């Protein structure tokens, strides 16, 4: 659901209006990469739990917290800069 909502919300940037100025703005690119990394980690961690590999899940959880902090900080920066 989160992936669908994100793709729907940013479909103009991804599909039909790709020449927007914001698509080449570093602050938006960095924010998007943080979110993508956080989402990928969320999916991978879910797989580790399903397989019972709790050690790998916890290890990635620390990375996920740091990436999540990057998402939050980059979101604040985008809000302030815009």
C-alpha cells in the first residue's frame, strides 16, 4: 500500500512530466533515495522475519533506523527549503 501511494503521489514526476525542475534538484533526489532505501530495507526485513532469521533482521534494523533518520531530516530540509 505504501509503495502504491508513493508511486501514485509522484506519478507526475515519474511518468508524464519528467522534465520538471524538481526532478534534477539535489535535495529532492537525496530525499527520494533515502525513502527508497528505507522502503527496500522494510521489505527485506519482512522477508528475514518470515524466514526466521532474527539476527539479520535486527542487524538491518539498525541500518533502517539510520536511514529512517535520513528520511526525517531530508523531509524537514525539503519543507524548510521549499
